[in-house]
C-alpha cells in the first residue's frame, strides 16, 4: 500500500483493476466500479457487512416482547415525527442510498429495513432528533402496491392495533373509545388460548355464526371460509401447523359463533378469542382485504361479548383501511383483475364497515368516518354466497321487495337505514354551533316518511333465521329499528323544546311538540315491549347495541313523562308501570349474564321509581308541574356507552 493517494483505474479493454498515485487529491482511497463507473471508498464491503450486523442486532432487539403501553407510545411518537420535513427526508434518504449504499430490494433486505425501523421507532435519542432515513423509504407491501413506511404503514398500524387488542381484556368494549372500566373486568383473569374443539363441535359453532351473524354483516364468503375450515381442521388432526391466516378466521368465527348459543356464558368464547389474538398479526401485516375482514371479526366479537375492543375504534380503523385500498370508489376492478368474487367481496367489506361506522357515529353523536359524498361504489349484489364465483354470478340477483330474500337481503336493507341515519345526523344534528336545525318539522316529516317506507319495503325473514330462532331480519326486528330510528330522529327536538318557554311558542308549535312527545313515548313503549317478548322467547342474544337501544328507550319514555303534560295525560298509569317493568326486566336479565350492565339497571330503577312517584303525587295534587330528574355530568359519563 502506498503512502500517497491511490486511485484504481481500469486498463483499457482489459477489464482489470490497477492503482495509481494522485498526490493532488485528498488522501482517501477511491475505487471505480468497472460496470457502473461509480466511485466507492476502500473498505466499502466491510462497511456493508458492519451495517448488516447492526441491522441483525436491531432485529433481535425489536423481537423482544413489548408491553401494550410501550407499543402505543412508540406508535404515537412515530406519528408525531412525520411532518413537513417528510418530503425532504425522503429525498435525503434516497440520495444517501444511491450515493453510499447500493443494495437490491429483495425480500430479505425489506425484512432488514423493517427491523431497523422498528428499532429506531422505539424512542431513542437519535430518533428524537430527526426521523431515521430508513423510516422514510418506499417499500412494497405483500400485494405489490408501494406504501409509505411511516406511521401509516402496515407495520406501525399492526403494532398500534395489537396494543389495542392486547389491552382489551381490561375494558368493556361498549361503543366508545375505551368502553367503560369496571371492577368485574379488572378482576377477571386473562383467558388462556384454547385449542379448536373437535371437527363436529367447530362445525356447529361456525354454522351458528353463519346463521346468526353473517346475514347482518356478510363480509365473509361462506364457501371460501368452509375451505379454510376444512384445511385447518385437517392440519390439526394430522399434527401439522395450519396456515395462520386461515386459522385466525376459523378461531374468530368459532368464538363469535359460540356467543350466539348456549355456550355464551362458558370460557370457550374467550379462549378461542385469545387463540385468535395470537394469530391476527399474520393477517394485519398483509394490509389487504383480509386485514379488514380480521378487524370486522373482532367487531363481531365485541358486539356480543363483555370484553373486547370498542366498536368505535374498530369501525374507524376498518373504514380508514377501506379508503386506503380504494374500496369506497367505483374502480373498474374487472379491467385489472376479472374476478367477480373479489369484486363482490370488496363491496361487501366496505359496506359492512360503513354499516358499523354509521351505527357507532350516530349512536355516539360523533362525525362519520367517511362522507356519503366521497362514496360512489355500488352496493353488493343481492345474491347468496353460493352464487358468487370467480368467473361470475350463477343466479339472477334479487331486485324487488316481493322476491324471496337471500342471505344478504336484510344486510342490504340495514345499510339503506344507515344511509338515512347519516343524512339525519348531518341535516338535523349539525356538528358545529351556529347552524342548529334540530326541531325542523319539515325535515323531520320527510325523514319519518322515509323510515315508514323503509319498514314497509323490508324483505321477508330467512327460513334458516327462523329455524335458528334468530330475531334479525324478522318483522319484529324491522319494527324495533323503525321505533329506534324515530327516537334518533326526534332526540334533538325533545331537548330543544325543553330549552324554550311554552309561552314563547305558537299554538301550532305547541301542538307539534305534543305530537312529537307522544310519538317518542309510543316508540319507547314499543321497543320495551318488543325486546321483552324477544327475550322471553330467547330469540335475542345480549349485545351492546341491544343494551343501548333498550336503555335509550327507557330514558326517553321517562323524559317524555316528566316534560310533556300531554304525554302524562294521554298514557294510563298501568301502561307506565308495565313499560317501566318491561325495560327493567330486560336490564335485570342482561345483568345476570353481564355484571357490567349493573350501572344501567340501577340508574333506570332509580329514575323509574321517581317517575311513578311523581305521577302519583300529581294525581293526588301533592305537587305542581314536575321538574324531571337529571343525571349529573359524572353519572352521565359513567353510563355513557
């Protein structure tokens, strides 16, 4: 080795390397690549080897078990790092990779980059200064689409979602962000993962799912799932390791199916759900249609279980992933991939996510995840699962309310109701002040006519639903949804009327208010009576949606009695006692199965007793115009579902 600067040059036509001295340059040793004519410093290969070793050490650190709190903090930190400097950082990272490290984007290298990102995202001091260049690379996802490897990537999303699911056993799912913390949930032991039962029992559980849950949320394709189930069960019976993605869906469908029957109170549902939790990262990291189906499976479990992730969280995640994959747009998928089954499943997954999102948003009075004006994808076809194949549709889709229903007819009709709910929220319940429109009689009349037409055009009940004693899709269920929609329609009107003095209202307005209160009281009474009948015939399972509807109906009924003199005069006292008893019975039965329902039961019992005492006092002349009982802000927060 010479003491002066040496440059390696290629002898003309020989393809050989040689060194020459160049004292005029700096004392760095430069090598020229004969194929690309790029210059590299001496020791370049050793530098790459050291970098690979560093990445391997980083991967080992990332793979250590991390608590949900660490993962949540990490995801939050990364999301704050992506800001206005992102574009410049991407350019810097690209220049660095082109000028210093030339490597091939093979799968092994992608895995190393992901491991390095996970290490830097952990919150060390270097990351606090500026985002790592490796965090800003464009990588290819499993499906081949380029994705930004930052806080919106499948890796970060999976970690954040994993943290949310792992912490789910300590909260009730409810409908809000964190559900409601309850000692019953805090004290219960974390369930151990349970293996799948034998083939016959598993088949019974999955069949129960498709009889009771699938007609309402048909985001799975039953023939495809049956192939998954057969493959997973065969592998388990032969001592082999089944496909983790297929196994996840079998575990989750079996877990939800067990909640719809007599096994709902056993430890089997939680054990199967815990086993599914260990597999969901295999699905979520795909960042494709199956990842959204996995979230919806979790939502189906949370709807029916005392533990799980909140529906608000899951519906928001699902709808955003749908938008990321373009499922909300009318994309001509047939030109890209002429697969009818995939096209229909894309639509089913999106509209089921939409169904959940609208239900949670309207129930909680929060903004929807996606506006109707941003959606132009068509509804999925009204055909049975068996009629959908990759090559086409084997039967004529249902197009008239008079035709026999298919397995998805009730789901499509429910989505139409959610669309009405969305317009009700945007037009009657504005999200900002200064644009109040609650109490607009013209709008309310229009929506009431729409709801009445929706109920009248409802499809018939499925034979398998009737055989399974499932209330969804029955005449009683559509009647319940109509009454519940009436309460949602007039809820703002009830509050607005209470803020206005009767003397300031015209006779026509006073008559309208009296009519609204009577309608709400009648709908509340109808809900309590119908739910009691369904519970008595065991046609209804405990869900958070049922709890919310029943509790809202009971509170609305009591509010009407305290606020409207016309309502008090029109309803017999024995009818009041019967309606309050019906609502109370439902809450008592639910409390026996779900200890966390006790606050709802206790609250309604207090209000019911106070209401009936008030009516007795009024009839006996002990008191004048009543001023209704109101929950404090603290109590309202504690009972917010």
